[in-house]
C-alpha cells in the first residue's frame, strides 16, 4: 500500500493543474499518517491511480498548456486584480472570470 501511495504522489507535479485536487494531502506520508483503514486507502488508490495516469498523459500531450494557464492567470491578476496575488502563489484557480471567461484551460 505504501509503495502504491508513493507512486501516485510521485506524479503530483506532472498532472494537469485542474487535477491537483485528486491529491488529498501534500505527501504520501501525510496521507498514510491520517489513520485511514487499509480498505479506505486501497479504494482511494484504485480510484485515483487511473485518473492520475490519464492526467499525466494528457498533460504531456498538451505540452505547454499547463504553463499557458499560469500565464493567463498572471496577466489577469496583474491587469484586473492589481498584481499577482495569492491565487497564483498557491496554484489556485479563479475559475472563468474576466476576459478569459470563454477560454478553455
């Protein structure tokens, strides 16, 4: 179980930004230390691993799309919010607002 969690969390920085919420904790160790039952951990791994692999694959195919979203977020915050703020620093997403409302991330 531990090795499977470590494997899933090793892809954390390779998934699409929109899929980062698949990860419940910052690290595999933090996830293990929550005291969840083995069954719950196994269910999470079996549900999450295919989604993580699909996200990594899509991110690789899209190439710079992940960085492009960060660029758009930076410009939006600079021009409409008054400078880069906590959204960009935390990797958060403002959703579809401002001049980028019609764009697909």
